[in-house]
């Protein structure tokens, strides 16, 4: 495919996230996943997936009786596309100061990663 | 006189200005005290508590100073503003009130107040935006994590005794696992991370996030951000805040290790997270400082590098400078505001980072020996070179070294040397890894430098589906990214040399391998594992048969009476253990299938999956036919009817996969299932219509208590009269 699919809407993004997380899935699978978080109609999801297939956001595999959908683009690609939107980036970026997690919001440098690997390797050597 | 000027001249503004100045030295005192505590205390909990207390002291100090300096009547007529001082008994006796020059600090000081207020406004606005953005991240681009992980999370939640419900979501925006919210906390995992990491590591990371929730860190962090916004001008506030952030992570690390044990596994998980981040986004954003490195060293309790003594010294410096300036401003007003002096010392982490980053000079001769010609110098030459004493000798040696290798000694050009440096440049250009390993050090670089460009390169930078050459068994398989280099001839090695490089970690660092099967993601595609397992099953059946056959009939009868008697029972227990072991291995296969499912989306892989599923089914039938059917709730089990008509697989997430045999004639059919316990009571029933999904269908099943059960599945053709009943007996232990 040479033409880029358009930027997904929020609702479409939710479906794409399901597909990235689960891999190729049927409408039923997608609906079950979304319905476990908030009430939604099977037909809504079906319609949405059909629209997304037309837009080129998802690919439809019609070899099996129940159509299997998969994301047309990898997550990284779509993330980059979304990150191109300055406003979105600034908004999501600003959440960082409030979020807490296993890693700081600062990315480790390549040098640090190399050092980490060295430390771990050395630890393994010593304990062996 | 504008409104702003009017306000600036008020007593309140002046009091605020002085409060800001005083908070500088107050803060420096607090920071110094904290630095001393940090110098003594080793426990992360104590250090965290001390830092929090310091932050609180800073805030209280600010409030108290403001309260004492603030005039009791806020609005006084502007006419009397200029020369009056704050009504503070402490400062009343200072000899300043009467003889100020018109251009002094007390004229300038009040202007600090509006600047400060503007800053506070901006910082709190930022905080508000962050809060809204964090709320949005919970809703946009997320999907619920699979049941298996939610259950695991609940289990861990119980172990940490957290009563609040915690939601686990996969987010396409989160780069790293994060916690958002306090009352209804949500853990966001980057999409694909749960499936991509080993279970033990996922568990460790979930524990870390839960530790944050248990310690109410989100709330504390929110408060901390608010205080930061209030004291934004204060270097000490930022330093203390940084200490709180670092110690908070250490506390959580400790909690994880305390709950779970494996510090090493956890350290690996953190490193994997950091690496995962690189593959996710563009490789921009230079970073400095060694936060994570420190944490991992701490986890593995390795000796740390020299401890930084800069913080306390700096703090002392601020104290002296601001104290002196504040005093001077009070006694004999200086024309300069003290703030810039203090601010200029602020970027502390930067200074340390620069200090650490300064590279050590490497002697050009050492570099020549260990880098440039490392792969081509002979051992004898190396020994000779090491013996040389002076640089002149070394220069001569290097010249001779190249001269010996010059293919055309008469000409000024040394083709060998030129080619060698070209190869090094090429290797560094092409093969450098994202983890900063220079290209010449990688396996590909080494081979390239030693043997030159290969005659053929077969590159598979994305891995994926690959058809094995027939001498390796043929058939489709799935591989890591790999490259095959073919040399028609290598001197001293032979003709048609094929070298394989695999990028197992998908980090861009390809390693040379001798085993052509190593590149395959599932070690020797599932068929082989399958075959091994079936073989094991056959052996097991044989063993059982011979055991039974070797017992004489009358003895068998005698034994029959005392079924509890030791030998036979022990033998049965043994074989049951063997079956269980085989079962565990089967679970492993299933696990592989699932990870395969996540990793591969091509049609090819799907057909592999279908093939595999039918193999699994066959295996399940074979196992059931061996006569020993064992089932446990929560675990995989394979069952089959006496006539091998249907196979029922209970997957670990409590779903039952009812597989309808392929020979069932209709294309669309409905299934209704009911399960009876041994006393004839119906424990579970379910039905689905319009099934057309390749002969298999997932049905949610409840936990089954121990006992034996009979499952009846009625399959009906929705378009025609055909129907068939399948009966399966199984037991749950």
C-alpha cells in the first residue's frame, strides 16, 4: 500500500489498540474486549470495523467464514503519525509529571543501556 | 500610577517579597539538614520520609514567614507605603527603617511578588493540564488486558493487601508501565509488553506498580507537584523533590524484592523495559544522568561508584551566599537582587553528568593494537609490539607491519591497508548497534573486517516466515531477524562457507551462530516438540501396558481387593506424575502457540496455527486414549470421548474450547453443551448458534469442583436435519 491511511479517531484508536494487543481478531473478539470495559453494541463495532477497512486502517481477511481483521499499520507507525500532531504530543507529554511508574519519564541513554547490560552480565557471571 | 504599581507598593507585596528572599536561606538550611540525613541513613524508607519531611518543612517555613511578615491590615493607603517595614518584632530593632536611599532593595523587592505570582500561575496551570491529560490517557487508545493477567494482578493485589480495585489496561500511548489515579487507580501497560516479556518479569513489574498504589504515591506525587509549583524558584525545592522521586522508586523496588524474591529477574525486567522504549519511538532525546543504572546496581547490591558529595557542598554554598545576601540586603541594601545569584547555581545534575561523561584519553598505539588491527595482527607480532619502549619504535613497527602485507610492494599505494580501513569504516557505519556497541566489535563487523564483503547476503531483517532448506528438514518456520552470508572461498577454512547471524533480542545486534536452527523463534518449530511429546506419550503407554501385563492374574485379583496396597498404588502415582509432567510440557506448547499468535500476523502463520491446532487436538485424543485423564481447574487439560468423537480443551483462563470434528457435514451449526456431575446434577450448560469458525468454538466454563463429570454436546446443523451428540467423561482433581 503506497497511500497512507488517515489519522484514526479516538474510537478507532480504541479498536486498533485491541488489534495490536490481541493480534488479528474477529468482530466478536473485538466486541467482547471492548464490552468488558464499557457497554457497546456488537453492530457498532462491526460498522466501525467496516468503515476502518474502507479507510485502510485495518485489513480484512475473508478466507475464513468469520472475517478476521488486523491492523494495517504497526503500532509504532500509528504512534509516530499521532505524535506528529504537536497539540496531542504536548498534551500527552504533560501528563508525564503526574504519572508514576517503574521507570522515570526520562529515557535511558544508549550508553546507560550498554552499562546496564554489562552490570547484569557481570552479576550472572559472578553468581554462576 | 498603574494598578500593578499600586499593588506592588502595598505592604502585602513587600512582605511577600521578603518571604521569598528569606525562604532561600531557610530552604538551604533544610536542604543541608536533609543532605546530612541522607549521608547517614541507608534505608530507602527513612530517606524517603526525611525527604518528604524536608519538603513539608520548606512549605511550612514559607507559610510561617509569610504569616509573620504580613501586616495585619492588608490594604493601607499608598501614601505611607514607601518607608515602612513589615510589622515584625524580630526585625524591628534593625537599624534600617529610617535611612534608606530611594533606590534600594525594599523598593525593588515588592516587584518579586508579581513575578512570583505569575510563575505560580503558570506552574499550577501546567499541573492542571497534566492532570487532565493523565485523565485522558486512561480513556483514549486503551484496551482491557487479557483475563489471564487481570487474574494475576488480583492475586498480587491480595499479596500486597490492597483493598481498592485496580484496573489493568494496555495503552498505545504509554511508553512505560504507569499508574494513574488514586481512588480508582489504573495501571497502563504499553501495548504488547504483557505478551512480550517473560511471565516472571511481568509479575515483577506489576508488583512495582501495585507498590506505588499501596503507598499512595500518586497522591503524594500530586501534592509534591503542587508544592513544586509554589516554590518553583527554589533550587532546594527541586533537589528535595528529585530525592523524593528517586527514593520512592527505591522503596517500591525494595517492596517488590521483599514480596517476590528474585532481585535479578526484576533487574532484568527493568532493563528490558528501558530497552523496549528504544525500539518504540524514534531514537531522539539525548539523556544524561544515571538514575536507572544506580537503581539496578542497588538491586543487585553491587558497589556503587564514588558517591556524589556535590549536593551538600552546593547546599552549603547556597546557604552562605543567600544568607549573606539576605543579611546584606537587610542591613545595607545592595542594588542587586539575590535571586539570580542563587539561580545560577541550580543545574546541578548537569554538572555531575558532564564530569562523568569526560572520556579518558586512549593512546593512539593502544587503539591501533586493540581496535584497528585487532583481527589481523598475529600473536607473534602482538607480543613484539608490546615489548617496544619508545613511540619511534612503535611508528617504525606499524610502518613495517603494513609493508609486510602490501600486495604490490613497489608502489606508493598500499592496497591492503586501504582496503582494511575501508572495511573498518564500513563495519562501523553499517553494523553499529542501538546499544552503542561500535560496528567493528559486532560479530558481523568482525567477519566483514577479517574476510571482506561476502559474495552473497540473504537478509531477513524482520524475521517472520521462512522456508527451511530441504537438508534441514524443509517446511515453514518462523524466525528471528537473521542474515546469511555466503563466501565462495575463505583461505584456511574452505569453499562455500555460509555464516549465519541472528538478532535474537531484536536489538540490531546480530550474533554469529553455528546452529542453523537457532534463528527459529520456537526452537525447532512446534512440530518437533509435538513429535517429542507424542513419543513420550507412546513410551508412557508402553510402560503402563507392560506393568499391567507383568502382573499374574491371581495376583491381580488379590491386588484388586486391596487396591490401596502399596506397590500398585505407588506405580500408579508415578505414572500419574509422568502424565502430569507431560501435561506441563503440553502447557508449554500452548504457551508457545499463544506467543506465536501474538508475534505473527501473516496468513502463513495462521495456516501454521490451524495445522498446529489440529495436531494439538490429535495429541489430546491420544492422551485421553491412554486411559489416564487428569484435570485440574485453572489448568489445561485434554479430554476425549470414549469413541474419540470430540475433544474438549479447558484453557487456563477457564474457557472451554469445544472442538467439533471436521467430518461434521454442515457448514453452519449450533452447539449446546451441558455438564453433569457424577450424581446427575447439571453444573453448567451453555449454547451457541451460528458457529462456523473452523470447527472450534470457545465457551466460558465455570470453575469445576473436584469430581467426575459427563459433558454432553449436541451439535445441530442450522440449515438441515443433521444432528449429532458427543459425550465426554472427564474428572477434575
